[in-house]
């Protein structure tokens, strides 16, 4: 039986909610995202800077969701420790790490100048 098209959104949201409720790093990413958005508002980022920031945020969240999916499948298929299960989980975590490092790099490039200006203004 085919499910209605709108159900695809429902199951996607269920997956996101599951990850937020069960994965500590999703909560950490959400807190950092909130702080970055506030900082971006204060720094009055350009639309191009916002585009880079939002792309980096989306990549980190998407990769964290994929990591959660890989971990769930590996745990289902291989409940006992196994070297290949470890490799699957570790490489998925590595993908999250790479996107998080990229996001930090984007943030440093975009926020360095505004933060320097704000700090210099406050000290004068």
C-alpha cells in the first residue's frame, strides 16, 4: 500500500525528533546553531555570509542524522562488538567531524572581521 506523499514529511520529522531526543551531539549542534544565529544578527551578516553559515549548519545536522542512521543499522545487524561494525560507526562519526570542522572554518572566516571590530570598539 502506498503512503500519501505528505507522510514523507512526517517520517522525516520523526527522524529529526528522534535524533534530537536521543543524540547528545544533536543538542550541542542546536545550541551552537542558536548562538551562531544570534551572533550573525548582531554582526549584521550579508546575505552571502548567511548562505555560507546556513549551508554549514545544514551540512552538520544532515551528517549527524546520517551518523545516527548508520549507528542504528549497525546495532540492528551486529548487536555484538565486531571490527567491521566499529569501522562503520567510526567512519560515520568521522564524517560528522569533518563537516563540523568545515563549519568552524566557515564561522571563523565570516565572524573574524565583525568580532574584531566589535572588540576594538568596546576597548576604545
